[in-house]
C-alpha cells in the first residue's frame, strides 16, 4: 500500500527523531515520512538522554531502510517557489514549502511564521505540527498511551520542544507528558 508523503521541516523531524519512533508514528497516521535535501543537511544533532550532551544524527540508515524518503527540488517551478519562499524563510523551510506547494503534499512545520506564510500561499495544503502528529498517533489503534507519554517526554528532553501557547494540543500534550521518567 502506497501511503501519501508527509514532508517534514527540520524542527518536526528532529522532534520525531527524538522519540526513536519516527516510522511507527508516521505510519500510524497513514503517511510516509519525507524530507528534502536541505532539511537533511540541517538535521545534525539531538541532545542525549541526559539532556546535557549531543548525539550526532545520521539519517542515512533511516533513508536506506525506507523509513524516511529524501527528495530534492525538481524543475524550474520548484526552484522559483524556493527562491520566493527563501525571502522569508530559512533554506529548509523554503525548500519544504516549495516542494509541498508544487507537488501538493502534506507538510509538517512547527514554526508559526512558516505556517502562516504557507497557509496564506496555499490554503489547500494540510499542515501538520509535531503536536498534531503525536496526537494523531496517540489516537491510533496501534498506540500505547504510556509509550506516547514517553515519546512526549523524549521530545521535551532531547529536542527541547514544547508546543506554542496557542497550540490547540498544548493542554493534552502537557497533561500526557507531565510525569518525568
């Protein structure tokens, strides 16, 4: 079964990598994880489990296994969109937005500016956030709530992420991930 691609920006990819369950999470929501080359190049480190050191990220094994698909900007239309987005967004966000817009792919951003710009330009694209992805996983048949809570705590400690104050999933996220390991 071919699953639709969910194109991740760096921040969302780092958050999901922090869980050590990227493939499981994205598969549970019926998507295939994907990144563009610019995002792969920005995805360098996570904090270690103690939160004090860094762990180098090597995406090659994840790409090789098929858990993560890598794509590149293709053609003059995507290049032009990239240049237009790059006037307001960083390189990874701009490439992600350009590919998603041109190919009509679901996209995953946590950056509110990126969400605002992409939503304004492409109201028909489905935009996911870390919290919406994790919540959709939590609501899937395959999810075990203790594992979801552990994933949220790992995202907090290893990626230093917490949903924004206006995130509709903030209360759920905070309540589920409240207990420390």
